[in-house]
């Protein structure tokens, strides 16, 4: 979720706030010079024109988008939750810049009410997953099929949920905290950043020693197991919602696992198809 949007001249440390919710209480006299100084530090240390792109302050991420290119000092600054997707932030940043570009000024920033309203609507825009569309019969069938796979030792589910690119986990189908070696919501965000917010992702990797020990302590045979991550965007390209799976599975049963995951995604997409998920940017 976005908590603050502003524009800043990264070279001189001047900024103007476009939108801010009630989550953050910051001093504009302090924050913009601080970001400018941090940018200069990153640029000097890395010899990069790009400078600072993102940083974390406890559970808040600061993300800088360059609407005019990295050689121009203008940045759109976002303060968001840690899991917010960077590519999605850049799409919002470009849309906000398109609305405000001719009004951006560090002396007097006073766009018409209608214009600032449009920019703030883009900043605040989010999609709320309608959990009521998931019929109890479907949930029972989904979990029953998944439990059958677990009973056959084809898969061990650490987390299976619907993720939202700016709200994190919004609905959990099945979760086992004792199997989780990683933060599934953070990894969900990182995988989307590494790949694309408009693609299907299936990532697999060998078990780490720590993962192997954790599973064997639970009396699970790890000889044929690998770690898997599945992400599939639900409904359409402008949907914020993804089906996310974090699991360990028998590599000999990969096709069976994929068939189940895609079946679940298609069923959820059928329920979402009645909604208008088109973004206003």
C-alpha cells in the first residue's frame, strides 16, 4: 500500500508532497535532504548515474522512479509497504507524472483541484479481493485435492494463498508455518520484481541444507524433493491478484503438481471474470 507520493529534485533535496495517508508523520524539511544525501552517497559508492532506487526504513520502503530518465534529477518518490511491487509503482509513477507534469514546480506547487484529485486517485487506487466469490464447495474441493497430493507425498505445502501486489497476502488456502523457511509474502514480491507482473512463474531449486534438516526433522523423506514457487496472475493483465504457492515437491510429480495449480487458477479466474478489474492508468 502506498503511504506517500511526492516529487523531488534529487540533486538539491527539494520536494513537494502529492499524496500522504495517516500512516506516516514526517518532516518535509528533513526527509528530502536526507533522500538527496543518500542518493549522492549511493552514486559515489557505485559510480552509477542511477543513484538511489529503493531503501527500507524498518517496515517502510522508499522507492524512486525517474519519469524523465536517470540523468534528469526529477524523481517521483513513493513510501510504501515493503512488499509493494516495483514495476507496479513505476506504472503508477508514470501515470501520476502524465497528469501533473506541467504543474510540477518547486517554488509554487498549486495544480487545479481536479488535477491533484486525479493524481491522488491514482496513488490511492487498489483492488480489494472479493473473498465472498469463493464458494465453500470450491474451497472444499481445492483443499481436498491438495490434501490428496500431500497424502501421496507428492507435495508438502508451506503456503498457498492469493497475493495482492500492493496488499500482500489477502486469502490463505493452506499454510504450514513449520515448513516455512522463508517469508512467503516478501518472496512473492521479490519474484514479481525479478520477473514481470504480467507473467506466469514456476521457480524450482534444490533444497538448502537448512531446508533439508527442517524437513527431515519432521520425518519427511527429502531424497526426491525440491523447493517450488508458483505464481500466476488471476483473471487478466490488469488484475492485482495472483495465485501463489510455496511448497516442496517430488520432482517426479512436477507435471501433476502443475496441473493442479493451473486447475485452481482457472477456477478462481472463472469466479473473478464477472468483475471489472481494469486499472484507471
